[in-house]
C-alpha cells in the first residue's frame, strides 16, 4: 500500500515540526533566549521561523500529492 506509507511519512514530518516548535517555546530554552538581552523582535523572528517551516512542509506535501 503506497498510500499508507506516504501518509505515515507526512505524519512523521508534521510531528517532528511540532516537537521542534514545542521545544523552542515550552522548554527551558525560552528562559535562555529571553535572558540574552536580545532585541524586542527576537520572539517574532522565532515565530516567523516556525511559520516558515510549517509553510515549507505544507508546500512539499502538496507537491508530492500533485506528483501522484
């Protein structure tokens, strides 16, 4: 069943992205990057990075669907 393997691959990618976002925003790393005296826009840059990763994942998923 090639469709089931493909769905599993998509799920794994999304799960990895979710875990990375959770590590960035819900771990002790938040205290670390908040204490760096970084500019006020640094949390927005990190959120933008998370959104960009999600966008790239969705784009690759859609291109894989179009190839099938």
